[in-house]
């Protein structure tokens, strides 16, 4: 079975700070963010709400897309989120 890769955006409860990441196991990675298992940006800013994700064809495509999203302005990230998830609800319970 071919492994899937995901590009995702998480935020905090008030939708202030945004973090873009890439993973091959979205459920596990978001659960790690939620449990504050890794020191860093997401732990420091209490980012644990999955508000956006997309599937990439392979690891290289996922990394390229992550870099593209990270390089863009905040406004573009918000547009991505609102196109998929206009209410900014936590998508994690649906995974």
C-alpha cells in the first residue's frame, strides 16, 4: 500500500498563531501537537486545533507544498483554511 503524505495547518483556540507542517501520519502528528510532546513553536503557542489539511502524492510533493504555504503571506493561509473550513472548526475529531 502506498504511503500518503499530508500538509496541515494547526492553530490555537483563538485562531491567532498558525503552524504549517507535513507528515505521513496526520492522526498521530496532530495528537502529538495536542499532547504537547515536542518543544517548539506549536507547544509555545498552544497550537492544537487542526483547521486545514491536504493530501500530497508523495513526500517530495508534500515538502514542496509545505514550503510553498510557509513562504506565502498569512492572508493566503487564511484563504486556504476558509476555502476548506469556513468556520475554523477543529477537523481532528473527524479524522
